[in-house]
C-alpha cells in the first residue's frame, strides 16, 4: 500500500475568455509507504481520474502516465496527455482519484479547489447575463452579423437606432385597383407590396354563358395545370349538368396535344383506393364515365401504384368498353398487369370473356411473353371446359401459349368430354415446347411439390404419355437430371448417361437412411440365372431352367462352385430342352451354379446392340457432362433452353 500527499493548483479556463491561460491542472505529490517513508527513487505508473462524487460513480476523465519519483516527490500537469473534454466544464465541484501501479484507488478522493487563474472565469460565467441597454441581444433568434435587405419593391432605411422597412419602392403596387363587389374574393393587404387573393368558400359563379364559352376557363402556356382542384376529403373538381334534354356534360376537357389529356385525375394518396377519376350514375343503363374518340383512346387511366381506371357497379358491369372494329377495352402496363380482375364470391370470375358467335371468349396474344396467365392462391389458375373441343388452347409464336401458376391449387386445369383436356403443340420452333412445366427456386421440399403431375385413376390408363411419330434421334421423354421411379418400369431401350441404380429405404434404418445398389453393366444384353443344387449318390444333379430359356437366349456360359467340401464338379451335359446336368467326383456334394445367356428374342434381333456409335452431326461437339471435359455447360447434349418462363413474377 502506498500513500500520496498532494499539492495541487487548478488552472482551467475556457479559451474563449483567456486564450493565454493553459487548460491543465498543476499537481504535486509525495508517494510514501504505510509507515510514511518516501518511496524509492524511480518511475511509477500513476493514474488520475476526475469524479463528480466523493465516492463511487464513474470517472468523467482519466489520464495514466509514468512519472519520475525522487525522494518520494513527483509533479505533473494533468490534461497535458489526455485533454479535458468539453463535458468537463469545471463549473461544479470535482474530486480527484489517484491510483499507483496495480494498487486500489487511494481514499479519500481529493477535493479540487480554485487558484488565481480561475477567478477570471467569472466573466465567462456571467457573459449570458447581459443587462438591458448594453448590446442588441438578437433579431428573431439570429445572432452575430445580420444583414437586412429589401425585396419586392421594399426599401430599408436607418435613422440612429431605428430601422425602417418601407413598401414605397417602385416594385410594389399591391392590388389597389381590384374591388370585391359580390363577396367572391377575399383580398389581404390590397395596398401591397404583396397582396393575397383568396376565393370565398364556397364560391358560386352563375350567369348566362353560351357555347363554346365557359364560366371558368384556365389556360397555361407552360407545363402546369390550367385548372387544379384539390380537396382534403371531398371532390377537388365537380361538374354537374342538370339539363334533362340534349347531351349535357358535367365536365368537359379539350386537349390539342397529340400526347396530352383532355381530362386527367390525380390522387396523391399513398394508401386506400386512391381513385384518380370516379364516375357514377344512378341510371340502370347509364354510364359512369364515357369516353368517345374517333381514332385515339376514349378513356385512359394511369397510376404509379394504384388503379388507373376503377369502375364499380352494384348490378351491372363496373367498366364497359365497346368498339365497332377494335377491342372494346384495352389494358396496357409497362410494369404490371394490363387488365386485372377481382371477384370476391365463389361463383363468378375476376375476368370473364363471352362471345356469342364462333370467336373466342378470352383471347391472349403475345409476341414473346405469356398469352394467357392464370394465378391462384388456393383454387384454379385457369380452367377450361369443353364438351366437344379444346378446353384450353394457347398459341404463341415464340413464348408461352398458356402459362398457369398456383401457390397451392391447380395452375392449369383442363376438362374435356370429347378430345383433349389440355393440348400443347410445338410447330417445330427451335428450343420451344408444346407444354412446359416449371418449378421455381422455392418450394415445400417434398415430392408432391411438382411442376408437372400426371394421375391415372383407372385400369389400363396412363398418367403421362409421350409419343414419337418419327425421327431416329427423337425421344418420347427426355429427363435432364435425376429421375426417381417409384414402381415398376417397363420399356424397350433406356439410355442412361449416369448409372442405373435402385434406391430403397434402408432395411436396418428405413426412417433415416436409403440403400442404393448399382446395376451390372455389360456390352451384351445378358440374362443371368443361378441357384444351388446337391448331387445324388451317383454324383449327378439335373438343373431345370425356365421353359422359355432356349427361346430367349443364345451363347450360354456356365459357372460351378463346390460348397462344404473339397470336390470336383463339371457340366456333364450342356443345356438341352431347357436343362443341364452337373457331375461331381463325390456323392452328395452341394454345388452353386450360374448360367448366362444373350437375349435372342425378336426385338433383340431387330435391334442388335451397337456398343460403339458415332455421334450424329447435331450431337458432335456436345457432351453428356461437358464440365467433366473442361467444357462449358452450353456444350451439353440436352442443354435445350433455359426453361424458366420469361415473365414469372
């Protein structure tokens, strides 16, 4: 334990008051042992801390340094290495804590007192208490140098301590010539220099006006609005025609610009229905909004996030479009759906198309995208029903003829009592598909999360059927990737570029593991037959093969293995009438046998094995696994196309 006896002077001042006064604390002390004897000469690590409490609390400043001690005496300047921060203002009582080496902080803490320098700080402490009559404290909260200047016809004059702002300049004439005679205008400060004109609320203008004149007309030569109506909760601009004869219009807009709008409605609300233009009618055959045009667009609704055009009806069509030669209603969008329909009951359609003649109820056409797209959260994305022809037909010149997406229901459902329920046709376009099923990058990670699924519920029916009408290198089915067959596989020729495996639940741990075995590969169509047999007292045993053996196989091979004892075994008689005889040199010998044959049925004869084949011209330069040969993936044999639909959202 060490003791420190201190002699200290405070020399702290803010530099704005006396810049020449140092912002440090001079400190001297004596380091002794418990008996009061000075510590030996040398360097000691001493830490100094300032507190706002005599005991406890956190230090508001700390400085550690190595100090030379001679005869127990040392001195230093606190703050010369770690400056006091702005929060250490020395405007309250502080205590100094001292720690020598690894010893605990010495107690009690030392109370800081003032010295001669600090008495000058009274001027900085009282600088905010300026009495009246001495200086200008500020103008409207502004401080330091302030410039006052006139604008809009005003002038600035000073006379002693008086500053006069006058509107008698040449620029401000006000609105002195306007008089309000019918209580429609509210003029503020008509004598200027700046006058304000407000319309009375509500404002009513009436009088006889003959066409083509208007009671209110707004003209602008710039990019602004001729007339703008803004309402917080009601209608910004309302036009009402009370006449019951002729053709009367509540609101009429004319535009001469080829890209302009005669009438435009804008709603700046970020939430809610946010309707730009709302048209309503009480007539059962009336029209809420009617647009007539000889060559352009009758009605066009534009919205950055809400609805461009919204029609509502309690008993009839919300929006109705009619044309003699073109589309009755056209929806166009650069970033979302051109036409979007919503139905909130379970029996009607969000978008419905009807044709009373021989045309199409709904027609979808695209140059490269999706002709018709159906999305469902739980039901059917697109459903087509037909009693005699195609339930759904989609045609596309280069994109997707019909595209259905669903989160949990059916993307595309086709039901037909006559021909095809769903029919996809490819007219030999390069790298395209008659029917495409795509599974996105996310899913439920189970085998029922499929892009294409076929189900056969009757005997002798087929869930998925692929047919090749011509072409040596055409395929009824092409699977580029792993294929799982849960059941029995029947086929003519199967070409596998990987391995032919079986995969089952592991017999010893079926809930957590699989067991996988690979098939035996051979350049021959080899059939294998095997078994165990024991010779009789004469050392003979006849092995009977299946009755079809000789009809199916040629080029027989034999293998014999003696079990249980040392003995010799030979083929005593080769295969005749689907059997052969084994002979051993000892009686009662168990023999394990295996016979192989090469397929010789009519299909095998018609399609003999060609072990080494030359690739055709389209396949040359391409590989089953191009990456294994240092080639890009585009060199793959079946790298047909990126099958992800181009407009998947």
